[in-house]
């Protein structure tokens, strides 16, 4: 998908660095049109120098990094000029009681939002006091839904019947593109002259979007179109659906589906979260349930997106996937007079332990901190460990913020409530 | 919101660095419980060392950075241990024809997703060939919606009448908390015994979430609750709604509401995007419209979230706000036989030119690259310049990906379409 | 909009009834092509006879009615052949404590669903025992949203500015089409090359859809298009939005916005509804809140649609408007240990006391039963009285069904719960 | 669910009719408290007389009907007082090309909305001219989703495993409640301490809601609860979801999923619908697609609800089910330069050929007109015939209204477009 419309300048006598900088700054040459024999570090330096000239902005901090530029500029980011440095803090220990992690971890969070790490940390202490968060993560699988054009319902039904009848061949061709893919389902949706086929794959420890796209491409181009004569209009027909909030993912899940929960007694509520069961249950009711209903929201929670974004950036996940991860439902229910049951539910969290940004240098260190290390013998387990951590840290962060509403705001409010009241007899 | 439940250990004889590391690693001391007189750099080093001991993970890349640790650890990230380095590439020049920017800029994008910068760059070239993207950004304002409990409809109506009658006082008290806030609206929503008041403020060049929360807190605690006797249950009642996809923000907007558009003729479509009007219009129809409808999505676009996340991370915005920014509608319409009108619409893009992560060192450089520089004489203009850039770069990225579906996939598909067909007479 | 494509047969010698029947039955003549000088009763009889011949189905019950055929066939139903007889039952007395009705009414419900009237009746008895339902109805107004095509954002902004600048003229021309219309708002929504203008009118005692459409048509054709040169693509652009579930109506309301509530003590819960506060609150939580969230529903209630449909059919409302009326939120909250506060909220209930089916003979009687009688001196009051009744009867029906879940199902369940349990230690 | 809280008065000496009327009118006796030995006709007359006295409203039209009162008052409507007479018109012939009907039918529509029958009739003529509507209806099945309370994720997973392991027993017990039920699926959805089990059944020619509820009740009370110890909180947990607009039904379907389509050439568009391909495609685009997107609607169509309500009332379906039927997507696409492909898609249309209101006298006649006659040898076929008719008549009605927007409004608009224009150079 690189822009090759403007041909690279003929290479006769090699240009000096200064000449390259000048030609970039003058707009005679595009930033991706540097000579191929430049090292990626040199190319980055030349681009920075040109930008500095053009904008009179020193870029010394962007230049300051320790990434393997060769890898980053090939696999992660074209027209590489350096890095954004995102502050990383540590929360924990977080006590996780899952299937893939039963123990404590310290969680690296990359964020620029004041109080997020401190608040999440407070949630971790509450969870610790309660003996840990019970977490389960299901591997729903990664999806991609090509869209096809038919002549109408009759051809659509014949097409869908063909898909059903040829499931084995479709499995063979898609799984043939990678050792790490297993086809789980092809879910159709159709109306008018349009058909979507939502392919869902187990992709092991990888988040899998790219592998799955390649697999679908192969199946569509080499099998489905030739055999059926039905044209594919686009490899992604938005019934996947990637990086957009959507009912289909809320219903069917995508990536990992994560559950985390804890029971907090009166003492923990009071000492660790400066709140109590009654107030917490009321904020939950009026904010996470009624407020989200009033807003027409798909997120029935306080702020899954915040801590998920921080974890995703720290560990090399795709931050745009936070869009999907923000969907979900928090529950806080009274248990007996003074305790609460609190849970988070995230039906759609795409993440991986390999691929994407996970191999970058700081991200690799963050994953190592969490003990997330793919084991070829147990594909998928490392990603599920990360998913369990994600569930528990979101629960921690959610609890702390919800408690903050009650302790700061409600308490203060209650003190100051005057005598006068609008309450009228009804 | 910091965790103060575990008291800091008495400071009698100052502990050595090694002792501090040991006590952290042994779990005797929490990561936020380091002596206050340590410099933030030392504290970070001690935390890293403890983590390295506990997890046997060297953290030398996370340690490698050029941030002003004092500022970052105070204002952005507690329990600071270093940074995540996110690769930054450059796209452009991007030709923007807006009200706050009429010219070309190079756009820094921090991403780990291969092909994103290259593809966006290709979109920039198409927009340049077309003379630029026409962009408009409206300052909808930042919102916060406290939630109140009443005794029912009768008290609710009296309460809302009071709010209406006392708008001037509410304006005075909220605007009194900051020189940069102007109250634009208080939108109520109520049912049962619950009332939401969605405050909407112009917050100048700041994204504004914190300022607005403080203003609401003041109004609620010092004016509304004392005067009405109606209790506020939570300062944020999710009718705001922050970092969650939601109908209210799609309808009413939040942050900036951004429009960007361009007309591409046959030559540009062919040379810059390797596509044509007919195929592009068809992918738009079946993917962005029908596919999103089928998915029950709030995002009628291909991938706003991707480039928005990259721009947000590069420029110090809150990446969790990408959740809201992913909502919106792309249009691609035939204009004459061979051209297309293409537009993006983003009703809900919270962003700022000051505050949050914008003062961090690499982020400041990225904003400077874009010429985003707040001018006290013209508050809000810098943020609107950034919003216009956001609109144009999203358009560029959207065009390139949409074209990729047609050129790569459709073309290949068309070639390979066999003779056999499922088309039946209807 | 009648089908005039097939010309009426030349009238030379008037055909006999038998000849007309024969020609209809033979398909030589369409059902709307009967001679104009036939009385509507004769025309209906001829149509029935033809249908009876063609389908060998006697239509004697459809023929059996007491409607004023002249009126019904002109104003309500073309190609009239008779009536559907819908059983009508009576519920009540219903004790309403509203602004437009403070007293008891008996409510006619036309339904074919067994148990609906009985169950609603039970809810009425509970409400009576509690002293009545407090109800408020707001006249949001009827809406219609023409859709326009512009050349893009620049023209869109100019167009919207023109609309704003010419609000007085728009008011004058729209209100000039009827003595009963008052323009309340023109709400724009725009993206790409498309602009919606959502006109909202107070339409007095009429539901108002037709009046409002005519007013918009006039404004568009005689003022807006000629003055701006911007083309209207359709008088209804679905941003109205009529008879479809939608966020815009949930947010902004449409027709009447209705609130009804009651507090039920332990005795009433036990004697009238065979339930108790705890069970009722739990069903509410798991069904109306969590279940609707899980389903991605816009209706956070048990069955508003049922009793609303029955009331609408009985009183001559448009039954397709039940689609909108099914949106809304039921709340049931503990009040003290043993009582509950129960409320219904319906943001979007289009209804009227005149026009549409309200003048039909049985429907007129049903409205008279309810004391719904438009008074020219107090336009709108009769419709609001009906809205208050709608709110209270929906509350009655909702309470009874919710209680049924607890008393029938939960009670039975509790008895039968065995010793064995899947509860595992967590 | 009848109200038995007030005991029937002791029957010592039988009261006269006048005495009964008096005691009802005086409020001493409720309307359901009439002596059991009264014939239902007498009881209805006594109720009417009491209402007439109380409200001074003659109810002679409500009294005028030909229903079998015994049946109607037992099976359809308690506290029976008479009927609502809904005007019935006839549209057609409608040419249907389905699997269960290949031929023409005349369609009875019960409506009070002027122009609906005439307009639908016009659509029928266009479909006839095009050779008929191709229709397919799938029997998705009727659903009911009880909601359960668990102790959290661990018990939830054990519970769901139990459900999976005991599918055969669940099938046996549910199918044992009726000869007409076949269990198709049990779809779980769970979070926090809540589990929904969405049972889906083939219910033959019946709409099936009641049968399915009884089957679920049996399975829950006699098998699932006793065996698992997990409590059912409500037999309907709104994940069903009945009579509410919802994503789950849009995704998974409910009742019948119906597709209907037709290709209209330039001549038919012009002669039968007074429109042309270009205008029709544009209204479709801006109204049904963009307008519904702007509105946040689940109905991407013009007015499915209107004609569906009219057909449902005429044929004894549950009119509250129109809420679900209003969801769906209309497509109108250019085919060649002058023709269009037009389709409707309704994923969620509950209907039946037996049960509910279908046995009522006028409704039975209406079904007979349509040739809808259950055949025990081919269970389900009659309901599918009705579903095919529903699809085709909705298509007819949709086409006619969409055409009306173009011919009336656009044409008029185009004529009147003045010289002046807001179009600015962009």
C-alpha cells in the first residue's frame, strides 16, 4: 500500500545527506523517496533534519530512543522519524485468580492522564485485600468479513449453500496460509444483493488481524470467487467489525471475551476504597446502568477505555482496538448488608502476545514484566494470560473510580445538604 | 485519588537505595511509598531495579528516554518507571483548506501498525493532487453530566425548573473556576427518580475534561445541592458521555465536530489511488453503509480509529478518546461519470492544544511540527487547527484504505472470476 | 397517491352490479376502478362479492359493521370492504393523578392477546390501592425532517445559516398552513452533501403527522428551495423519524413524553400483586436493565408495546406508532425495606384526540369513555389527557406482568429448588 | 394472571341485570366480578350498560359485532364489552413468487390511515408489471430467554456446561409440552452473576410465544433449577426479546426472516410509479440509508411498520409485534442506466396461521382470502405463506411511498428551483 506514484529520482551520482535534506525540505522529493541504500537510522535523521528546517522545530526528543530502527521502520512504521515517549507507571501488585495466571503481577501502564495509575493502584490494593480477582478469558477468535455482491436472494441462497457445502475446502485453504490459524466459524449475513461472510479464527498467541485477512484473501480469490462466480466487493465488509463499536461484537464477541470479579467486604470498602456498599451500589445503578441507557451507549461502565489504552500502549497492542474494548458491562451488587459483588465484562478485546507492536523494545520489556511469554507448545496461552491481566486491571481501575465518585462527591454532598428542599408531596 | 491506605514507613534513619529496592521487591513496601525526598529520577530507578529483581527482566529500554521526569511523574503518570517508545512516522504534506489552517503540513503519526503511515501518505498525495481537503471544525464543547436522585417526577420537574431559573448563577459559579470556561448549555434528561444534567462548556485550547469536572463539582456542591436539597449521586452520570460510544454524542457532538471533504477526478483516482469511481462507490456502499448497518455499528467508516489513535498518541491527546472519535460517517458519491465526492464526518473528537499530555517533550515537538501553538489572544484557535488537521488526515487515510480494497482485491477478483456461476434465473 | 395508471373503463351503458362483480373477479378491472357514482356501501359489497367468488370465502363477518362507510372509505381506508373486529375489554378503574386528569377512568383495550386485559386490570387495582399513579405528559411536538442535497460543507454551512436567519419566515409559512400548528424548532443534522432539517411543531389535539408534512412541503417548495437553490431530495429524510425505533427520538422525544409512577407498600404488593419488594426489584434489575442491555434493545421495559397497542387500536390512534412507544425505561426501586417506587418513562408517544382514526364510530365511543373531548378553547388538553391515561395504564400493565414473573415463576422455582447445587467455592 | 384479590360477592339470591349494572356503576363490584353463570353476551351487555351510565356515552357501535363472544372473551379478551371496528380495504392483486405461494393474492389491510391502501395498491401494480416479487421466508423460530442468577463466573461456567451436557434432556422436556415444538438452539449470554438462556423453537404454524413460554417454564422448573440449584429470576429475561427493538433480533432473527425483491424497468417506474431510477436511488440513499444512520435507527426503511400493522390487524396477528417487524433494510440499486433492483429485508417478523387472534371471525375470513390454511401434514407451511405475502406487500408499499417522495416532491421542487443559489466555490 506504499505510495509509488511518484517515481524515485534516478540514482546517477549519489546525493549527499545535505542534498537529500534540501530536496525533502524543498518538497522536490517525498519522505518515502529516500535512496534505498540509506540505513534506516540515516533516513530517519535526514527526514528529521528536513522537518526541522521546514518547521524550525528541533526534534531532539523524538530522536531520542533505543528502538531497533531497522525492525521498527520495516514492520511498524514507515517514514520513521523517531518515537513518541509515553510515560509508563507501574500498578500493583495485582492479584489475579485465573486459569492462565494465579498469582501477583505488577502492571505497566503507559498514560499521560494524571491519577490513572494511582487510582488503578488503589483498586489493586482493594482486590488484594479481597484475596484477588477471579478472572476468566475466552478465546472467541479474530474475525474478518468479506462482502460479496449477488444478483439477489436466489443467488444469495445458492451462494450460502455452496459455502456450507464447501466448509472443508474453505477450512483447508484458509488454514493453509498459517500454522497458527484454525477456522472456527463462517457466519453469514445477507440482504438485498449483499452477502457478508464473517470468518472467525483461533489465531493462537497473535491478535491475528493480519493473518486472518490474508487467509480470507486466499479463500476468496482462489476458491470462493472462482468456484461461485460471485464477486467479492471488499475483503472487509465492516461486518467483521474492526475498531468500531458495534452490536455484532457485543453479541458474538471478538478477540478475547473477559470476565473478572471480586467480592469486597465492608472493611475493604472502607479502608481501601473509602466507600461503602450502599453508595457504591447506587452510583453503579444511576451511572453505569441508567446513565448509559440514557446516553444510548454500548459501554455500561465507568472507564474501561482508560486503563485498557494504557495497558495496550505499554504492551504493544493496537490502541485503536480500545474502541472495541470500551464496550462492556460493570455490575456492582449488594451481597448481604455491607459487602458488594463487583464484576467487569468485556466481550471484545483483541490482543496478542506476538506480532504487531509486541516485538518493539520497550513493549517487549513490558510484556516480560507481566510474564507474558509465548510457548510454542501451548499456543494461545500467553495471550490468554495477558487477557486475564487485562480483565483484572480493568476491574481494579473501575472499582477505584466508582468509589471515588462516592467518597469524594457523595460524601461532600451529604455534608453540605441544606435544610431547604424541593421535595413536594406527591 | 492516590492510595494512602498503607501509611508510609516511619523515616527514622534514611534507607539506602539498595534497601529501598529490597523492600519493594520483597513486597514490604508499595511502589508509591518511596521517601518523598527522593528525586523522581531516583524513584523511577529504584522502582525499575526492584521490578528487574522480581521479574528478572532488564528494563533498559523503558529507562531510555528524555522526558522531564519531574513534570511527567507529577502531571501525567504516578509510580513512574520510564516510557513506552512508540515509533513515529511522518505523512504528508497534507494540504488542508480550513478556517484555521490553509496550507500544507507534515503529520507525525505514532503507530505500531505496518502500512498505516504509508497508506495515509498515499491518501495525502491524492488530496494534494485534488488541491487539498476542505475542512471545517466546530467547537461543540466539552461535557460532564452529574446524576441526581429525586423523589420522582414532581420533584424532578421542580428541580429542572430551578436549574432553568438559576442559569445565571450556575454560569457564574462554573465560569468562576477557570478563565478558560464558558458555559454553553445545561441539557437535562430525566426519568424515574433520576436526573442527569449534561453541562457543556467551551474550554478554549484545552480538551477540558478536568476543568469541566471541577466546574461541575463546584456548581453541584456549592450551589445546586445546597439550594435544592436534591442529592448528587455522582459527578459523572455517563450521560456525558466520556470514552464510550454513544448515541448522545453522535447526536449532540462533543469536543470538536469535524467535516472534511475532497473531490477526486478520474486521473487522481487512477494515478494516486489505483482505483476508479465506480469501484470506490461500490465498496463505500456495501462496506461503510450496508456493512455497518448489518453490524449494528456506530461507525460508518473504514478506520477512523487507526489514524486518529496515531495522531493522538503523537500529539499528547488522550488515546481513550479515540473511542468517541471512531464514530462517524464516510460518504463517497459519484460526481459525473468518473469523479467522486468523498467526505468524513466526526461528530465527537475531544482534543486540545494545551494540558494533558501535550506538554510532554516528544508530544510538544509533534505539535510544533503541526504549527499548533496556543495564542492567548485567540483562545481555541490552536485546538481548532489541530482538529482541522485531524479531519484532513482521517480523510487521507480513509481514502487510501478504501481504494486499497478496490485496487488490490476487486481487481484481482475480477481477473480470476471463472466462467461458472451460481446466478440462477429469478 | 391512488393508482390511476389503468384508466377507468368508458362508462357508456352503466354496468350492472353482477357485471361489475364479474369484471373484478375476472381481473379485467381493478378494485379501485368502480364507477364513481356507486355509493361506498355498494362499492364495498361489490368488492366483497368479487372476492368471495374468487376465493370461495364468505366475508359475512367482515361485512358486519356499523361504520359510516362514506367517511371511513374517504378518510381512512381505500378499496373498503368492511372491518376487522377486534375484541374490546375494559380495565379499571384506573386512578390517574395528572395535570389533565385527576380521577378515575375505565380504559377500553382492543386486543386479541389472552390475559392482557385481566393482567392490566390487576395492575389498576394495585395502583388504586396506592392512591393512584402520578403522571405527567409533555407535549414534545410532532416532527418531520426533509432531506436536502448540497455541494458539500461550504454550501451546507451557508444553507444552515440561511435557515437560522430566516426562522421568522419559515415560521410564518409553516404556521400559515393550519391554525393548529406552532413551530417549535428546526434542528439540523448534516454531513457530506446531505442536510436534514427536523421541524418540530406543536399540533394541538391532533397527532399531527399529516399537518406537519403539509407545512414542511409548503416551506420547502415555496420558500427554502426557491430562496437557496438547495434541492430537497425527500420530504421525509428519516431523521424525523416516524414509526422506526431510533436514538434521536429517545433523546429528543416525539409526540408526547410521558412519565408515570407509583409507590407500592408491602401490603399492596402482597394482596394486589402477589409479590414482594425484593423479588420485584430483582426481576427489574436482571430483566429490564441487564436483559435489555444484553439484547442491545432500546426498550428497557417488560411490555409497553402490548397495552399501548390495545389502547391505540381502541381509540383510533395509528398502531404503527406503537413502534416508537415501545421505547422507554421502567424503574423499580426499593423504598425502605418493603416498598417499591415504580415508574415508566415513554419519550416518544405520538397520539391525538382528533384526526386519523379518532372519528370512526367505535373509536369515538372509546375516546368518550375516557372523557377525551377536544375543547377548542384549550387546544392540546384532550390529547394530553389521553397521554396521561396512556402513561398510567402502561404502568398498571407493566407492574402486573413484572409481578407475575416473581409470583408465578420465582415462587414456584423457590419451592422446587433441590439440594444439589453447582455453586463452587470461588 | 386474573385479578382475584377482591372475592366475588356471595351469590345468595341471584341479582337482576339492573342490580348488577347498578353495582358496577357504583363501583361496588369490579367488571370481572360478574356471576359466572351469566352468558358472555349478557356480561358484555351489563358492562356496557354500566359504562354508559357512568360516562353517559352510548356504546352502540362497540356493541355492534358478529364475533363468537364465548370464544373471544375466553381466549382473547377479558372483561369483554364489544369490538373496535377497524376499516378493512383490499390491495392487489399482489404477484408473489415464493416457495409457499407462486401466484396472485388480494391482501386485506385493516387501517385508519388514509392513502395507505391506495398507495400499497399502486405498489402492487408495479410489482405485477415486473412479473412479481421474488420472496423467501426463513423460519428462524420463536424465542424466550429465562434469566438466572449465579454466584459469579465460576458457577456460570459450570451452569453453562451443564446446559450443554444436558441438551437432550432439555429437548425432551420442552418438546414434551407440545406436539408442535422443536427446539432449535439454546443460546447463552452471561456476565456478572446473570445468565440468559435464549431458547429458540420451531413452532410450526403458530406464532408460538405462548407455547414456547410454557416449554421454557417446564424445563426451568422441572429440570434446570432442580438439577443445578441455580435460581431462575424470571421466565423472560428480555434477551428473548419480545416486542422491543433490539440488536439481538436484528442479528439472530426471530419469527420469520423475510426477503422480497423485484427489478423495475424504466417503463414500470414511469407508468406505474411516476418516477425514475435516478431519483429513486437518490431518495433511498439519503433517506433510508443516511437518514436512518443520522437518526440512530434500527429501521433502514421508509415505513415497514405501516403495512405490517394493517396486515397484522386484519389477520389476527399480535399488533405489538410490529415493533420488531419495523426493523430491517430496504435496498434500491441502479441496474443499468434506467432500471432498479429493489428489496426489503425483515429479520424479525413473528406471525402465525393458528392461535392468537387468527381464529376470530373477521380475521379468519381475512386469512382465508389469502389462502392461508394450516395443513397438519405440512406444519409451518401456512405461516410461511403468510410470511411471503407479508414480504411482498411490504415491498409494494415501500416502493410506492419511496416513489411518491420523488414524483411529488422532487419533481415539484425541480420545477420551482430558482436562479439564486448558495453554491459557493469550494
